[in-house]
C-alpha cells in the first residue's frame, strides 16, 4: 500500500470531519445548555407525534441505548416527557413546554452552524457534500 493511499481513507477522513463538525455545532448548542446530539434528539422528537424509542433511533441513525441515555438526560432537564409506548417496546417521547421553548431558542444557533459550514464549503459543494453523506449513510 502506498503512503498516499492512507490519506484517502474514507473512514479516517469521515471521522475527522465528523469530529470537527460536531465540535462546531456543540460550541453553538452549548449556549442553550445542551449538546448538538441532544439538539438532534429534541428536533427528532418535535418532528414526530409521540415518537417511540425505535422510531427515533432509526430516524437519528443512533443506537437505541444512546438515544435512551440522551433522552433520559433531557427528561431530567425537564425538556422531554417519556411515557410507556402502547404499540411498541420502549417509551414514547414528547417535548415539554420548556423543551419546545429551548428548541425554538436553539434553532437560530443551528442555522448559524449550518450557514458556517455552507460558507466554508461554498453553496454547490455544500449540496454535493450532503448528497455524498446521504449516500454513504446507506452503505
């Protein structure tokens, strides 16, 4: 294997990019007292009607245990209310009023993070990157 081949490793480059992007989104999300991962969970819950653990984990491409851990933190903060799922295993989650208000407060920061990445890449490259990431998530 040639030395240059390693610089083209998709796994290494994807991890580096994911860490850098996560740090950037986290810096902004922390202004509201949550992490970027917790923001994603809140946003996913807001987009579903009483989303259960399995549905939310699938939507977020997240392990169920990771989702449950994040949701429990959000519940302790009073941002999410969990109840027993009627038709599925696990729990159903809803945003509390406080959770909905925090999500509304965090949305401009998320938009800022999105715009920062878009400016860094340029508009066309941003769209190509999103398209490539969506394809890679299906591998």
